[in-house]
């Protein structure tokens, strides 16, 4: 499996696969062909169908600037390898220098057709084990926790990186809570994080307060993402609000140190890596279950590590979190990462806390393990109709009257 640096990335929203991935592809083309004076990018599949709403064309043009970049949306050509397919051609005048095909496979990670993964900056050999059962067995044998396994595989330096990740997560929450107004795009979506944070219920119980605060943090990060702000992929931009919201709430109410939170991030990262290696974190490939479901599993596993639960309980928490997202479709209205995406982050955050509680009580009697649910999620996602895999042609995106909206 890859380094956690390939899972947790600091970048600008609104979509890791539609903005961060294409941006990385463009930068690679610039590095390889510095003498090219213009480029042509052709988007296929989900990139073509929702690229406008996700600002893919804007990101490509901005990255290639001051060189010209023509962006073509090809909505008809099949994408048999991966639905996020991108061709980039480099020119010197009228001469074609080179053309590469990229796959944006989720979380901002790219692959290049016909080339080894390391050519795209990916080292898949950092973690020798790739299933949770194997990792858990190793940790039990050596009497170590998940975060210690991360340290063993990546070295102490990875925790400085995770500290940077945590600081950015908190910054995204603070920025989201202090910003009001309307999100960009044709929907006219109001920012609601600050309202959730400040608007106390007239007779607020402790449970209601927890729900309100956790949701306000998830809304804050997700709204920052929708506005093109800086967030952390956890594991994607579209699901970036789940993990920081639950960890921030626990730190604020329980007093956990930054060091403890960073260790929890390491454990959650192992969960995310197992999903990314054995299934997918791409909404275009497996629906929203691959994004929000994965984020919920990461958050539940991270919380279980934070409370120093056993490996079987961590496994159970991550499994419960994913199991009840199976079949969740990716149907963003107008191709914007707003509705239902923002609200889903809040719902998944609360579900992660619920999964933690259930794992605490029921881990010893469970029948399904995390590896099995990951396999199930992947096959469920592959069985979803294309309309429900980030194409904005099914579900809410189909029935919401977008024809009456003004596209900017």
C-alpha cells in the first residue's frame, strides 16, 4: 500500500478526482515538456459529465497558464479502464510533442496509461501488508497499535506530516465557521455551518448539542471545499468533512492532545489505505459509498484508536460504518459538490460516532469483518448503474429542475 501522504493531501476543492488529480496531471506534463507552448486536454466519462460543475476546465487552464490550454468535453466515448479519464496533448506550434492518457482514480491520485505507477509519483511498496486482517494479525503478534505500525512502515517523519494535516483540518473548520454567504454555482446554496454552530435549541440536551456541533464542523469543512477553499482529502474532497469534524469535537470536549489526534489520523489512514488498495475511493467508479462510506470508516476507526480500543473493535467500528453506506449513490445536482454532498458529510460524521459505540459493545459477537465489507462495497459499486456514479444524470441530479437554474 502507498504512503499516507498519498491519502491525506492538502489541496483546493471542490473535487479531488476532478480538480487535484487533473492539476497533478497538468503539472507532470509541464515538467516533462517545458518547451511546449500550448496544450489540449480532453475529458471523458465522469470528468466530462461533471467537469463544469467541478471546475475541471478552470483548474487545467489555470495550471497551464500563461500557456494556452483548450479543454474538450467528450461525453460520448466509453471509458472502460476508469470513468475519470483524461488525455493531455502538448504542442510546439502545430507540432504534436506528446500525448498522455491519465486516470484520476480518486483522492487526487493519478495513473498514466502504459507507465509504472512510480512515474506518477506513487510508491505502492510502503506498506507490505494490504488487508486489515493481515495488518491486525501482525500488530497482535508484535503487540503494537495501528499508529505504531504506521511508524514502523513510514518512519517517525510521517507524524510531522500528519501534524500538518491536522492543523489544516482545524483551519478549515475555523474558516468555514466564520464565513457566511452563498456558495458559487447555479444552486444558490447558503452556507449553514455558522448557523448550526450558533443556533442552540431552546431545550438542548447533551445529545442534541453533540449532533449540532459535530454537524456544524462537517458543514464548515464541506462548505469550504464547495467554495474552492483549502481542505484535506480524507480520503477525497467530497468527503473531507467527516474525519476532521469528529476528531475536532472529541478534542474540544474530551481534551485529547494533538499527539493523540495525530495517532488517530494514522490509524484512520490505514483504514483508508485498505479501502483504496482493495476497492476504490472514487465516486465515479463506485458511487458515494466509496467516498462518504470510506470517510465514515476512517473516522470510526480513528475514533476507536483515539479511545485506545482493541484491534477487533477498530475493525468492527470501521466495518459498521461502511456497511450502512452500501449502495449509496453519487448524484450531485448540477455537477456541484453541494447537494447532497455537504449534508452527507454531517450525517456520516454522526454515523461514525454511532459505529464507535456499537463496536464498543458488540465487537465480540460480530459476523462480518472489515475486509469483507470492503470487497462487498467494491462489487456493489461496480454493479451501480452509470447514472449513479458521479455523472449527474440520475437520482437527485435527474429530478431536480436544473433547467430553471442559471449556470455561471
